[in-house]
């Protein structure tokens, strides 16, 4: 899939992305706390190379880390900086492809690539390129944190949809509900799938429907860990949500010296 189509998907979604969550601020705090516990040091220099509108980046900034956020979507990266400023936090952001990170070698203690962002890359070559870039900008011994959907289970079941997620925007009258769900269309190879992202937004007693489309590669855990090892990461391990408190499985690894 051309990178512009991924950028377009998230540019279109940026203004409404928070509506994916039943309570976005609570998710920011919860995810930031879980990632902070894995980082395990104070005031780390962190790159979130798929920051979106800032869910993980803002959460980590709340814990005192020096966070830089990049995203392939200029609109999402701009919103992340704006949302951080609203919370009196410093968050430097830029639009950048994770395959071409605009930073010097060895600049960060931790690189985060969360919320199933890496599987937007649809070939092994592109995943290798992105992982090599993450390795390059990490100091020796620096930490990599990647989260994906639980693809080992999903590859077995190949679901056609996700359950609806209901969000209520806080308003003086209690707010109106927004409903988000996804339809998945699996390719013949059994590994890639096209996603239709539906949002039902209240509009004067009716529903306004937004549909956005993108494609993912369902990367299994062993395969992704192997690719990370090929890119120069050592001791890759998967940490599961029941252990970390993070909402997705996390691949944790260190940059080789």
C-alpha cells in the first residue's frame, strides 16, 4: 500500500480519533503508566515513532519523560502537539515515516511504536527498514517497545469485524454517543486484510456515517521477533496485557551494542 494512503487514512481520522475510546483521557493515563513501568527509568529520551494524536506520547510525558512524537500523518502529529500543550506538557512532534526517521544515530533511550502501527507496513522489506531505523536512533542498549494486535489468535480465527465501541463526548447535557467498529476483509494470502473503519456520529437525531479504509499485515509474534533480531535487537520478548496492563501484546527488546 502506498504510504500516502496510510497518511490519508490518519489525516482523515485525526479530528475524530479520540472517539475510538470510551474515555480518551483515561486511556492516556493508563497506557502511559503501563509503558512508563516498562521503561523503568526517570526522564528517558523517548521517541514515539507512530504517535498519532498523542495517546502514548502524552501519557509518557505525564510521567516526566522527554518525548518526541512523529507520525506519517501531519494532521495527527499536529493534533498531538496541540493536545499536549492543552495539558501544559512539552511534546515535540513532526510528520515522518518510520522508515526514514529524521534523527541522528543513538539519540533516544526508548523507541515506542504502539497501537498496531508497524503492521501498516505490508512487506518484510519495509518492516526491516523501519526496525533498522528504530535501531539506528537508539543508543546501544536502548529499549524498543512495539505493540500489535494479538495476531496469533486472529490468524487462527480470521474475524470479519470488531465489536462496536461506544464513546460519549462530555457535554453539559451528558453528551451524545459515537459508535466505532471495523469490518475486516482478508486477502487470499491469509495474512493481509483490508479494514473498513466505521464511525457513527450523532447528527440532529440521525446518524452521520464516516468510513475510512486502510490495509494491515497480520504479523505473528515469532515472525516479528525474528525480524527484530535481524535488525540488531537482542533478547526480544513478548509481554502480554495481563502482565503489563497495556491493552495489546508488547514486543520488548534491546538495541545491540
